[in-house]
C-alpha cells in the first residue's frame, strides 16, 4: 500500500505522527465506453471553448461563477488555504461508539505510526479500546475539510470519514404517517423466521455475484466472440419459469417461509446423520461400540486454518 497523506493525530498536548492509507479498493471489472456501430473507443477531451484547443490537465484551474462574475482559483490559491496546509487530525471530542450513526460513515482509511517510537500510537489505541469511545476528529484531505470517526480495528487505528449533518437527507414518507397494524401472531411468526436465519456474520462467505458473472461473460466472449449465447452461458431457464406462485397474504408468506426453512434444516441434518451411520456400518463389527467422548467444536481460528 502507498500512503496518501502524512500528518499527526493530536489530542491535548499529545501528538501521534501517522501515515494515511486507503483501507478499501474497487474490485469491479474495468470497462470503457465504445461506439456500438464499430467498437471504436469513446474518449473525452478537455477542450477550451474560447480557442478550441485541447487543454493538458496541468493547465486546468478551477473557477466559481455566480451568474455575473467569474473568479478563477489557481492551484496555488487552493494549496495556500490554511486548512489545506494543516497536517493535523485534531480530536474534537470522544463520544460513546454507539452514537455514531452508520448512515454517516463514508470512506475508510488505515493509520500507520510514522515514528520510530509507537508508544503514543499504542496509548491512543488502548485508550479508545478501554473506554469504548470513538474519537470525532477534523482534518483536511484533497481540498476538503473532513469530519471523521477514529476507532480501533484489529489493533490498528482506523479513520472513517463522516458525512456532514446537512448531507444526510431526511426520510419523510407520507405512507408511513399511519403505520399498518401488525398482529401478535404475525410478529411471532416473523420472529421465528428471523430465528431460522440467525448466524454469525462472516464477510468472506459472500461475493459480488454481478462481477463474477461479468467476468464469466467476458471470458465467454473472448472464446466464442459475439456469437456467445448469454442464456446458455449462465444456464438460465426460459422467461416466466419460476418456482411457486406469488404469495400475496403476509401471514401465508410467513408460514410458508418458516416451513421451508425448517424443511431445509431437517434435510441438512438428515444427510449428515446418514453419512455418520453409513460410515459406522462399513466396519461390520457385531461387538458393542465403545462409548465416544464428545469432541469440542473447533474454534473460529481453527476453522479459518
């Protein structure tokens, strides 16, 4: 990884030199635009409307237009702004972690110690862990003042930029002004359905199906050309063929969902028990089986290994 910013986290008189790294990356298949008639690539050019010349990026400045006047802001103007020159991530306050609404979270960055001594870094990290607090900070990055949440993830300080309050739109829906009446029976059945889907969240169990299918389509076209049959490539059934009819009644939908979930659970446990009995019958022994001690279930770390 390459550091995109260097500075220091400051709270009180404590100064923690850090490097900033992007914590996420895009995994999308890279695509570009082409002309549908001949496949020619579409390119965008930065053309000056006065002289009609293509302008290199290094000669492009910014401007503000209020309808009557235009103010040009050069790269030097922007670089000289006090906020842009400030290399500090200033802690504004330490707040209870649960008070950070997930809707406000934006981009995520890792912070690496940028000093021979990591004592101040470790001190801040342990303080956040032991107080169960999140630091609300302010800093400047890429010509914008940022509000961010500073927290700990796997013993590393993580910076998550936050949207400003006026960037979060209000959810005002007239259809919810008069909430629908939900019966106790429907609520109980819904809770049973939720219970049947309960599990620990493991991000590695999920994948971006669209990108997987897109890569498969690209590979198929590389091999077969434009004659590739997309439906055949993905084994799709004819349109309109779907299992089961649409269920309109909410209670009926809940009952069928719970029943289907129980059926899958029984099927899964049945197959595992048959596998177990089949392996024991292969021994062919008529003597009494020795009692088996119940083995401990593997820990998460053992499963991962």
